[in-house]
């Protein structure tokens, strides 16, 4: 009986040892599994610029304001112009505000950067188009027709304002005594595109350089737009006195 009891005690001890060994291995496996888990993805805090290119269009002497925004990173953010040139009249503040009044039309390409509180920095290239507020183009370029010089122009208003427009066409002979061959004064409504303005007049024999001027005023904003066309050479009127 004693021998049998000893065997049973030995078997029980083996069983308990096996259970403890299995539990230890499971704990080791669990610890190993935890250690094998990947570290947190650093891209979750990656810094990037949200704004898309091109930026909203504007036009000369119009108030312009766009704020750059970043996501990720560590506040605070510091903005600066890295490459290229802003439209003359606009300024980029360190807090990301681009503002001012562009001086003239054109397409401008530049690179903006932002740096966060951990000194992480990124850059992005942008395009900003400053559209011609008042456009003036030939529709039918000035030409001689018998003893007349005649033609037509197109004017457009791409601003949100109504423009008080003065349109005048002068034929200038060598002696400088200009003759008006076209004149109109009217409100050019916003959104007007390629409105045709004809001109023409009978002139004495001689050569004339044609000058076309369009002057637009927006009185509430104290803004004046000017556009000019000119024939490259004198037009010769050979019919008439």
C-alpha cells in the first residue's frame, strides 16, 4: 500500500510539473507575441500640406486672401516661401496667410514649406493665376477701306465688379494731330466676355498709326484698369483729298 501511495504521489507531482511547464510556455508565447507586434505607424503623424494647386484665381488690385493648412506633425506650424516668386503685391505670413493685392496679371509658380514643432518640414509647389481684369483684343484689326480706317475690338470684364468703361480710338498722323475714329462710354457689367466694339472714320490722305485705349474705373474700390492696342505700322489712306 505504501509503495502504491508513493507512486500516486510521484504521478501527481509529475502532473503538476507538466501543468506549470505548459503555463510557462504559454506565458512566454504570449510575451513573444506582444513583442512581435509592429511599432505604431509613424505615418500617422506625418506632416503634409492640405491645400491643392492651383490656388484660387484672382485679378490685379483685387483683395486676395488664402490660408495654407497642414495636417499631422506637431504644432505649432511655421510657413515660408522656399522657391519661386509670389505675385507682386502678395505676402506670405509665417502663420500661413497669403494676402494682399496683386499688381499685374500673370501665372506665378512657387514652392511653400511648413515646419512643425518637432522641426519636421515638407514642401509643396503651387500655381496662382492673376487674370487680366479688363481685357482688350482685336476682333477685326484696324485696316484701310477706301478713304476710311475701320475695325473692331473685343472687351471682357472677368472681375466681380461693374466697370465704368471709356473706349477711345485715335488715328495719329506724322504731325501728331490725332483724330478720334471711335469712342464709347458705358458700364461694362461683370462677366461680360468678348463684347465687340466697332470703330471707323473717313480720313484725309496720309499715314496713320491707330491707338486703342480702354480705361475702366471701379469707383467704390478706387481702382482703375488700363489696356492698350496699337497697329505696328502706319496705315496709308491713299483715297481722298
